[in-house]
C-alpha cells in the first residue's frame, strides 16, 4: 500500500496562513514569511520569489520530492493559488479533491476528483512512490480554518 505524507509549514502558534487568505494571497497577509525557507530568502506576492532553498532545507526538499509519486490538494488551495496559472507547479500528477469535478480544466495538469483520492491511486502516479498532500482549509473551523 502506498504511504501518504502530509506536511505543511506551520507557525509556532499553529497557523499555516496569515489572515485573509484567498485568491491572490494564497498564504494570507504576511503568510509568505512561513515559506521564506523554501525560496532561500524573503519574498512577497508583489514580487515573485527568485531564490531557492539551500543547505539542509534544500536536502530535505530534494529527498521529499524524490520519494513522492503524486500530489493531492484541496479545492480551496487550488482556488487560492489561482490554479497555479493552469500550470502544474510540480512534475508529478496533481489531484484536486472537490465537490465539483465537472470543473475539470482542459489538459492534464490537474485531475479534479470528487470525494477522496485513495493512497494507492496517488502512488500510481509515479511508479508506486508515496503520495503527498498540499495544505487545505476547513471552512467550518472556528479559528478561521488555518490551524
């Protein structure tokens, strides 16, 4: 059976985004600070990041990406990221779990699925490797769904 890995950068107080996350600000106001390590430097939504992870951060990312065969994300993440410009940001199959699979975009960059994507399906993406989840948001969570 395929192993599913879930991981997200989390602030010390348990948040994964800043306030007011949504399209144009997928990580919320100030939330990009949580991901400085991924790009090796500070960045903002006003200026695209140009750096990349270094040292231990780069080693961890390289190891993780080498082990996964597919990415599973939620509809809120997909919308907040503005569909990544209709271009899959990873060279891996990317499944989006949604109640509206009929919104499947043209091409094969993303696969919209209703309900859930089982681990064995995600593993089929790249030779039985592990599946990886993107962060999602529970809209009914009392703390704004970012914990």
